[in-house]
C-alpha cells in the first residue's frame, strides 16, 4: 500500500510539473551581508567613498582608481585613462552614470576575500548551485511577484532575498509607461510559476561589481565591471 501511494505521489508530481510554465527548482535564499565594519581602516575609506559619491567628487575618485583597473572584458578594458573616459569622468563628471551605478553597487554590502573588499555581497556569496547567467537575486523584503507586468496585476506571492530564474529568452524587461513606475522582468520562481517583478528589485550576480585592494597604504579600485569574459 505504501509503495502504491509513493508511486502515485511521483506520478502526480510529474503530471502537475508538466502543467507548470517553468521547471520547479530548489529555492535558494541569500540574505544581505556587509562585513566592512570588521576592518576599521577599510570602513573609514568606505565612508569617504560614500561622501565622494554623494558630492560627485571626481578628484577623490581619480586618486583611488588603480592605474591598471579592469572595467571591461574587451582588449581595451583596462587602464585608468580609459576607465575615466569610459564613464565620461574626464569631460562631464557631474553628468556621469558612474555615481549612480557605483552607489547601487556598494549599497548592497561588502565582503572580503583574497585580500580584496568587494561589493555587492552576492559577488562572493552566490552559491555554486546558482547559474550566475540565468538567475537573479530579489533584493528586498516581501517583494511582489505579479501575474502580469503591471501594478494592477494580481500578486502571486511575495519573496525576500530569493533567487529567481530570468526569462530573457521569452520577453525582455517591460519598459516604463506613463502609468507604470516599473520596468518589469519576467521570471520563473522556484515553485514553477511565472511572474513579473519590478526590475529595480532584481540583481544578477553578473551585474556590476567593484573591488578594492590596498596598495602602498592606500585603498585602490582595482575592478569595476559587469558581465563576464
């Protein structure tokens, strides 16, 4: 009898899995971490960095960019001069997207590995079971997953700091309209449902990450990259 129930359970699970729009997967939660306070020297530097971002102080940034900084995986993706030009910090620093992107990156917390302080925290802490190219982390508490790309869509569930699978091959992020405050991203959640999440609450492990290493008693930005090689 027990064996029959077990077999029936497998068959039902297989049947309902086929009806789901996505293949269910084991849920993975990764809560935010910031260990920068463990290093008083780096934490002091971090405060100066945050101040420079707020004030768009390009002179400070110029002093901490490593001469061999890596900012792109192309042949021309290294070097301080190219980095400043890439972000338009050489000619119109106040209008550069650099400040906003860097702020979003470091606000997600620092971790320390191989003598490098890097952000966001998921750069070092994303589990090996997660395909960094296929999954994104929900960066918030009780984030709504809706049944359509609209604030008017029904809430399927609410998730906190959990990985979801990107559905880029079927739809790209829905663009903002006059009445919509979000760019919507279609995702698969672990129970096999398809839903939509505001893009601002999603972060790919392959998104921008920044690293700082101490050289000649000075913390230097040695990489600020996105994507992979």
